[in-house]
């Protein structure tokens, strides 16, 4: 269980916080996502993905910022129940805040609550169909649920959005090979 919390904490904290200059940047997330889909290589894709995540992470209000901060602290303290409660409050107070749903989906996944995670991923993808983190989570869950055809479709969608998404190309190719009956 300690490993699970460490992994979850690492994933949550690895996402960059929005920088002070990002809000002044005239490029909307849609333009960044368009550029990401056309990225020439992994370095450019990583930079664009970090900018996109930073924009998604920017809370709508000081209250949401505080709740997200406290949820992160709860995870650092290995208190998943408190983190989940705080994220529940985030999605109630700010239902259009993508990262509230996404963080809760991630936590639910690591707690083994795949159904709840899928529900939250659905909310994320309604708000932002090109959310590469949610697509990654969806594909991973579908693989865990032994739904390789569906997972393959999601990996294809993911790679159309983020052609250099870490591990996605390898997972897609492995699923293609497996579904074609060839040994991996």
C-alpha cells in the first residue's frame, strides 16, 4: 500500500503547477493541443504537453486552489480518504474544472475503483475530448478489464492527440500484435 501511495503521489506531483506567466499567454489550450498533435518530436511534444497540463491545472478560484493543495497534502500524508473527500468537494464546487475530475479519476484508479475512475474520466472527456491524461487512464483501465479492442481504439485516439505520449505507441503496437494473433 505504501508503494501505491508513493506512485500516486509521484504522478500527481509530477504535473507542473501553472506558472504565473501562463495566464497572460495569449495562446489558448486549443492551439497548444493542435500543435501537440503535429509535434515534430518528443522534446517539442513534452514541452507542449507540460504547457497544456499547466493550463488545465490552473484553478478557477482560490477555494479550488486551496482544496487541490490540501488534496495533494493528504496524498503526501498517505490519507487517500481525505484526498478523495477534498476532490469530491472540488468537483461539486467547480464541475467545469477538468483537473478536479482528472485527479479524482487517478486516485480512484489507484484505489482499484475502476468504475468510479471511468465515470470521472467520462466527465473529463466531455469537458476536453483531447485530454491525453484521461485517454491514457481510460486505455489502461480497458486493458486491465481485458477489453483489448476498446483499449486499442483509445490508444489510437491518444496518439492522434499526443503522438509522443509516453508508452502509448508501444502499448498500441503490442495490442495490435496480440489481436492479430501474433506472439508479442
